[in-house]
C-alpha cells in the first residue's frame, strides 16, 4: 500500500525544500520525524506537517496499525507559481522580487519491496566535463586551412586592442 500527501502552494522555494527532502528519503517514518525535528531549516517544519499528514492518511484510508513499518518512499518538491512584486529603487528604477512557492509530495509505504525501489538522490555535479563523442581526426577537417596554417610562419599576434609586445634585444 502506497499513501501520498501533498501540500501545494507552500511559501518556500523548491530548491530549499529539496535539501530537507533528500535527508528523509528512504528512511522509516520514525527516523524521518526525528531527523526533521532537529533540522534547523524553515522548510523542515513544512515537510514535517506533510509527512504527518501522509501517516494519518495511511492510518485512516488503509487501516495501517503498525506505523513502525512505514517508510518514506517518495519525497518530491516541485516548483509552484511565483508571486511577483516590485521594489522601488533609486532614480526611478524598479527591482523585481519573486516570492517562490512549491508543491511538496511525500509518499509512505509499508511494503518491504517498495522500500528497496526508493529513487536515489540526484548525483552531485562534478567539475570534470563529461566524455564527449569522438571527433573526426584533424586531418579530415578543413584540409586547405590546415595546409595554409602549416606554411605560414609562426608569429605572436598582439593582444586585442593592445600594443605589440616589446622584443628583447
């Protein structure tokens, strides 16, 4: 049995809520509530309310009596609409402010095999570039330009908009 609770149009950005949801995804409900209780983020209070609602839905709709078996199998924060506001600034300018909202979705399940299918958290972006497809060998690309460049003498070009470098005597 899979039970879902949603809170829509919550006044927290989805990016901030995802930081909290990544901490509880895949945990048992008791561990998740303990984690949220000591998480010092405003989004943790909102996520805790949604999690308690999902547990209440499981009790009421599916007559789940053993709450120790429940696990968080789904925890998603989708972006909602942004409220646009304008802040006046000096010299007649305007500074636009976006109050972001989000839709929080938490799913709990008491099935043992469902707990194993928890989607992993998104991998962190690495600074190393991904492997690019193999390019054509340099000889096949624009052979006329390569031949002309090979024949021309190698000179140091001046920097853009600057002077020629001084030559050493």
